[in-house]
């Protein structure tokens, strides 16, 4: 029923971001975390360039028996830099051990310069592609003098030094296979509860500037496998301006609407439907009235449901969750029978932190809980009696049971194999910033 009712909620008229991230130049240069690292690049180049059946790297070999044979590949330099308003520039220097004849070996320095950019493919995933590729070659004086000698440029007339550019650029494209596999994982569905999942979808290709690579994401939620329409954000969200001096690898940003949508989805999934046992109250007029409804003593139980969706409010340095509940009071055995309902409006402060790739959220009720009588089968009940009987239990148990649901955390946008470290959560008006560093959790094969 809750899912059907949710269809009455206005859906997004257009796709709009509610979170995103900025990968800084520091994050881009974090080589140990990059699939485009020296060992990985060397392994990819070595696999094909040194294969006995590989097409010749050089264009001049007249016969297979006399063609140049590559017997060593060593990546000496690798860098990936930002090209504002365009994409990335990949620069690789490779020392190749060449055997042109059985008795000699020479070392040639191969330099590769490739321009890369990120685009969205038809499936909605981000993908690194090569937009330009250029190669040059220099000959070292001898194998023994490589470390202490400067390279000298080869003559364009030396036919055996003419590089097969198409082959080298094909190898560069192979270097992008691993990063692209990881980029696909960004749009995976992550579980929050057994019936509720979250997914982050890029809205467009990232923007590249001197401050880094900025990507805007739209959060979607599925309940019981069906995407739910979210309330429309009253304020369009845009990524905050990046801080050029930030030492962090990555800065994640989440709008106020992101958190409201999260609690809305969990409410629709029924994750916050609560049954609360009521401690034995002192003798008051209300228990005597309750007792007259039953032939025997029965445990009193509270059942809390949302009469309106939760709302998250972000202010400078603090986050609050506003809850609008209807609490049904009744006998819990053998079948629940309600004889009293109260409306409870309460606020809970939210504590936000990050562990691994999950945002941990916990709630603690504040003192401004209000109760009002919604309906009763036991006659008029004084407000003071309601507060005495139910207020302490509601104030303590509602956040406690919500925290059980939230205890596993909510997956943040991330790429497989990476985790977040050195995290700082900063709450601002209308949005939350999460500066952090990247750490690779698995070794690239």
C-alpha cells in the first residue's frame, strides 16, 4: 500500500543531481590506487610486445627471421595529468630491450603521449576513451650505459626505428580496460535493507578543471525491486566550488534532499514500522480505563507508523531529523487491538561518520517531543497523563529502533577495490561535505 501511495507523490520532472564528488589532482596522482600504475602498465605492454607471435612493433622488418625482437619492457615514467575543459593526458616512457641480431642488444626509449576523456556510454556508465595518441622513439647508447647516459634522438631515416603507431595506441586502449571495469561498479545497486537498495547514476560526463574532475550524481532507490519516485527537491543542488588547496584525494558532497530521500525510501520500505513494549505504568486513570476493555490483564504495546515522511534539516555544524508519527496503543496478544492513538512530533539529532565506503548514521532524540491525542476508545484522556505514560518510552525507543535499521550504514558512491580513509565529515547549511583520501584494497593482477 505504501508503494502505491508513493505514486501519488510528484516525481522528478527532470533528472537533477543530489550528490556528487570532486577527484582532486592529489587523488589523480595517487599511483598506488590507480589501475594505470607502473606495474600494471608494464604488464600490459609486456604481454603483447614480447609475445613471439605478436605483430612487429617496427615497420621495416622484411622477413620474420630478421625482424627486431623485443626481449625486455620497463616503464620508467608514468604520469596522468588534468587538461582543463578537456580530459586527461597520459604520458608513458618505456625502455625497450631490442635484439635486431643474435649478437647485439640495444635499448630504445619509447615515449607515448595519449589524450583521454570520460564519456557516458549508452548503458549510462562512465567510460575512459582515447581521443589522441602520439609516439616518439629515442635510442640509448648501449645497454650498459642506460642508467648514466642521456638518450639521443634517432634519425628519421633509420628504418628500423620507425614505430608501428597503431599497435602502440592499441596497447594504450588495453590499459583502459581495468579502469573501465571499475567505473562500471560506480552504478551498482547497494543494499540498505533486504528490501531497499540505493543506486547512484551519473547525469553526464564529468567536468574537468584545474581543481579536479567533478561528477554530479542522482540517487535512486528501489523498494522490493521497484524504483520509487522521490519528492521533488525544493532547492536545486549543485556541487560546491572545489577548494584548490585541499590535500584530500576526493571530496564527496551530499545535499539535504539526499538524506530526506533516504529516510523517505526506508519509510516506504516499512523499515521504520515499530512495535514498542510499554513498561508497566503506575496506577493512573488511564490504565483503569484500559483494563475495563478486557477480561484479563494483557501487555500494553505501542505501534508507531509515520503519518508523514521524515524530513532532514542541515544547518551549519548539525543535522536534525524531524519525525511525524502516529502511535497506536493497544493490547498485543493474541492479536493487536488498538484503543488509543496519539500523534508524536519529535526531532532527533543525527550523527554522521564514514567507515570504509559507508556512511554511518545514528539518531538521538531531543527534548522537544510533542504528543497529542489522535483517537481514543477510553474516553477523554488528559495530556499530562499521555506524556507521563508514553513520552519517555517514545523518545527513547523510536531513535533506538531506527538506529538498528541504520546500523549497517549506507553505501556511498565508490568504485570497486577502493575505500575511504582520513575522512572528515563537515555539515553545512543544505549540504554535507566529506573530504577523504583513497586507498586501494586489492592488488591489480
